[in-house]
C-alpha cells in the first residue's frame, strides 16, 4: 500500500498536517503544503504498461486521463466518490509549421483545450473536488482569471456542491464567466485585480466556511501532474528536450516539475526534460526573479497583459516553481502582447486554435531560440492550456472583420467580392 503525507513545503519547517485539514497554509510557518508519497519502487517498472492497458472511453476511472494514473496520486482507496468528467487524454499534435516558425527541429503541441471545460484546470479539479466531497465540505471557492472558475463550477455541479467565485471586475473573458454561471456558480465581481481578489478570498474563507480550490490546494496540483504522464505515454516514454508552459499563478509548472522528479526517482524516465516558463512581459515577476537569481519574488502590483489567464502579479506557487526549474535546469522568458499575438496567429494558420495565454509558449520558444538559449535541433513540447473559444473577443479585437465580406445576396456580387480572394 502506498501511503501519502501532507507536509509543509518550506524545508525549514516540514511539519506534517492531517489529511482532514481544509486550510492549505502551514499553521506553523504559513508556507505552502505538499503531498508526498512512500512509493514502492519495485512495482514501478510495470506502471506504464498498466496505465496504457487502462485507457478506455467514458467518464469512469479508466476513461479519465488522470485517474488511470492513480499510482502516481494514491490518495483514495477506491473509486467511490470520484468526481470525473472524462478529463485528460488530450491530443499531442505535431506542429511542423510552428516548429519552422520558432526555429526548432521538432515541436509538438499538448492541447489542454480539449478537456471538458476547455482548459488544463480540469486535471487538477477532478482530484481536489473529489477530496472536497470526501471531506464533506459545503461550498468550494476560488479567485479566478476565468479558467479555474469554469472548471471548479463544472466539477462542483457534478459533485452536488455549491461553488463561489471571486473575479476581477471587467478583466475576465465573457465566455469564461458564462461557463461558470451556466454551471451554477455564484460569481462575485470585485473592484480588484486577481491577486487582490485572491487575498480577499483567503481572508474570508474561514468566515464563510469555504474550501479553496486555487492552486495553493495541493490536491489540485496532484491532478495536474497527469499532463506529463500523458505526454510521456504518447511519446513512448521518450522525454522531449524541453517542456514549455505559460506562467501565471505557477501551479502548472510546479505540478509538472513534481511529476518529473517523482518519475525520475522511480526510474521511469531516463533523463529530465528542461522546463521553460513563459510569462507575459507586463506580468513577469517570476521571470524577473529567476533571471536575476533573486531569493524571493518581487510582486507586480498592477500586472498588465491582454493574455488575461496569466495576468497575475504575485504568483502563489513561486517557491514550488523555483524548485521545479532548479531540478530540471529550467529557464524562463517574458514575451510582449505583440509576440503573443504573432504566435497565436501562426498556430491558427496551422489549424491549432488557443486562447492568448497559451500562445505565449510558442512566442517564448521562438524568442529563446533567437537568443541561442534553445538549440535549433531541439525537440520541444509546448503545452497549450486553454481553448480558442475561451476568449473569442480577443480574436475580433485583433482581426476585426478582416476575414468577412458583406455583399448583396446575388451571384454577381459574391463573385465580384471574391475576385481578389485568391
């Protein structure tokens, strides 16, 4: 039997906390908490074969691209009470056109927009809402730039739990808000940015009896580890040279780094891919910290980028993200909104749609290649975190009606309008 421990992430503390806790800050030092496991290494070589055999359709344990990897998240004794919408098992798409544009030999796209609510958040939400159900909590809550709220609301609805969302006023895509509202969440629009809304929610969580599902929740990060397992399985367990992710609250890179460290300890991977975190230039405190080799992050009080999913100035998971980059010899980059727009357009020309924050990955690969920090012969996997329709307003803002012709409903008018089309 694999045992799990809920411990303080702070190495100077390391105190162990009971699984029954619903407050995911260490009571001794206020540090982040993390789940660790006593893995039986002798059994691990058989796990990839077992995981592949379990792959199946439907929303059950075997149809989930999270729960079929349950040896890597041994949190629940059986499948009873599991809350799943058939998340994971998203495609890994070869993108030769984007590879040429970025200047690398090989580029594959792991498209998390194919998840049930259209983003990578579903991988973590299936686990933390299952934990919420196990604990018997009445209300789950998050502060959100959009994707967390829609994912939480869907999985909470599936579990029959009420959900509450704090969002920055006027700073969340209408499509994402519509998802959360459609799934029954109570949305509270605050006159604050994400970081301020998140701080307010944490202050009020005990008073309102809330179970927080933001990425400070260690159970959510356990589910998000599954993206690495899917990528490696799809590549025949041959790691790429680089795995590139957009950086917002930094839970995703923290989860990916944790998964890679665990796989390496279990001898399930022969080498460690390098992690790359790409932030928007107007919201890049982690990039600035990493490049300057600072010991602590300096928050950005007013983060600014049109890529709203990563418009975060004080990422909660920066200590875990720093460990992930240290363990993988990782690198960071910051890209402008113009560079994000160009990368998004390039992906779209190859038939791959995504929300703006996702395109930061490709923009970062190109910029790092031009700087000589990624070699031309590199084999790269870029994780796109959200669906194209998460922010349709962005498309019309950038393109206007340039792809549309308005004509009279006659063949002559249509032929005339299309004369210069080719």
